[in-house]
């Protein structure tokens, strides 16, 4: 597996999300059925094969089918997406991206605000150590 994986497209990210959300390895048809948008079986099969070749998925032959499961965590992929954006737009200062992420879609619930405060406090504690 390459240490630096290629960027993922929208369909690849959607397929990865299906696999991250699953508790078990899935066949192509199961991935097709769980995708939010209609995609041809062959399109999803090709996408899974490419993700495997890029090093993002495990592929296991079982009978006449292949089972797919994530090889790379959601957090790792998120870092690979956010880090270049932070580097380009904010000169690498990841702290500057947080307000933009929080204000994008909707108001935060009190619970979400509380969780973010806890995360922020944890980060401050780590920096102070």
C-alpha cells in the first residue's frame, strides 16, 4: 500500500461511508443497496476495485463474490482532506478552519456545543503538557 493515497472522488467517499457505517464486510450488491443514490452495479464494482487498488479497502474472496471492508479509518481520510485545505487557505493553521466548519450548514445544538467545548479543552490540556 502506498503511504500517500490518491484523493477520493464523491462516489468513492460515498462508498467508503457505506463501508465505515457497516459492522461487517460487504459484497458489491450490499454496497449498491445502501448507497443513497442509484448507481449501476458495475459502477460500484469498479469503484470498489479502484479503492482496493488505491489501498483504501481490504478485499476478501468468499465463494464467487468479493467482500470489502475499510483498510483506512474515517479519521485518516478526513485528515487527508482537511490538511491540504488548511495548508492552502490558512497557512497550515488548522484552528482557523474550525469556525468555518461550524457555521456551514446549521445551528449547533447545546449538546454539540458542549461536546466541542470538551474537545477544545482536551486539546488545550494536551498542548499545555
